[in-house]
């Protein structure tokens, strides 16, 4: 059963509750993290400096690994418990002086000034955001002209979400308000927010923690087929890159 959500406080309470034991639930943690970091590295600008911000940073597993390429790495999350965990781990990080964390909602980004961020990332968070158009507008606001937004997210057109899970009567949402967007919906959302035409590609994401073992094995095979034949409905993840116009 997904957690019933009536307002932002319900979302915050959920992530506060899971903060202490939060981990990757969909496969080998180290392997999955390395794979995601590789995608992020390829989508972020080659020449890196200035600041990078992660919204919905959770335990900051991605941000902490990317911090080396930036003067400042800022992690934001609506959960005070998640930020407290990040801050405790920051003190042991070799680049702790570059890392900074704050409680902040994606729909507000109140801690960030207009046009000050060089790169902004979001991994596995956007589907939980209640007001997605507002969050997209805030991301556009805080990025510098020419700044880059990179997002890794579930694919709303994925066969598992559209057909298999409903047929098996299995829940795919952790929160009742979760929404997985398709590539077309993403392009519309980001274009409306003011970004140049976003680039969208598929990546291998199989939510093993939410499905039977046999289903995961089947989807692994289908993912390989989808990768070779370029069938997006067989791929579980979307990787997006959008650039704020330079003028």
C-alpha cells in the first residue's frame, strides 16, 4: 500500500521516517550508484566550476561523489532528518568545506538566489514532488544563463508501470501522490518552464524492490532488448538534460 498523502507535511514525515535506514532498494547499492554517477557525469558539462545543487538530495550519495568538480556542492531536501544525516556525514568527507546542506523544498528553492547555480541535479525525486510545474520554474529561476539541469527519473511509459504491475495488482507508488512522467510530458514541462528543447534518453532502471524476483529477471531481459531496438517502453528510467537559454 502506498502512503496516503494530503499535503507536503505528509511527504516530509515519510522521508523523515525513512532517513536513518535509507538505502538503494532496487539492486546492488554500489553498482547502481556507480552506474547512475556515470550517467550524471556524461550529462553534466565537461568544463565544471562554480556551484552544483541537488534537490531531494536524500543522503547526498550522488552530490558527495560529484563535489570534486565544483567549488561548492549544495544539497537540498525537504526532510530535516535527511539533512541532519547529510550534515553528520559531511564532517567525515574529505571535501567537507565544499559541501553545504539545507532544508528546502523543490517548489521554493528559497535558499538559492536567482541565476546563481551552474548545474542542478535531481535523482529519483521528481516523482515525489507535489507541484511539478512550480518546481521546474524554480529550477529555471536559480540556474545561471547557460546552466544545466540533469534529472534521472522513472519512465512513466515503462511496461512495468503501464501494464505488468496493474495486471499483477502490485503497487508501484510509495506515496499516493507519486507520478511518473513520460518523455513527452517531461519535454512539455521543461519547455514551458523556459528551457531549450530538453534531451531525453533511456537508462536501465528496474525497481526490483517493488516486484517479484521472476518479474525482475524478465524485465532485465526486456531492458536489453529495448536497449538494442531502442524501444523506450522496455526501459525503466529516463535521463534528462535541459539547458537554460544563455540570454
